[in-house]
């Protein structure tokens, strides 16, 4: 398994804009090797907000296939000359190889 993360720092009161965008159905779910996507919102009382998006793939090869796909490239080209939304202050992208997974044990 392979996970790509995107940590986004958002201006106060605007994380809902990112949450709405990434919570809608899209083309990602139809890609070969896609496992799931989790959209997390950091609990903050005030100030900058944080949204973390975790996309799980069956393998790094599947993720690379998505990154090189025509549909993925076309989506980025469509936004090429558009300014970054003002509510997004920073984006950090990272990639992780899953080394262990634990799941709940069902008691009988």
C-alpha cells in the first residue's frame, strides 16, 4: 500500500471550502489501484485551520499511473494560469509506503 498526503493550511473560517471540494465524488475513485481517500480537519479553536487529505493506493505504481494519466494532467493544465485560492495559505505534499496496518479484533 502507498499513501499520498496533502496537508493544507487554510485561513480562519474557510476550511469548509476545501472540505466541500474534496468530499464530492470525482474521477479519482474510478482509477485503477485507488483504495480510499480520507479528508481530515484539524480541531482548532481559532486562527489558521488545517485539512489533511490521505489518498491510499494499492501500490506506488498505481499512484504513478494516476499521476501520469491524461485525466490527471488535463485537470492540472486547466488550472495552470489560475491564481491559488486566497484561502489556501500553504500546501505540503508527502508520500508514504505503508509498512504495517492494524485492524480491530472482533470479540465473540
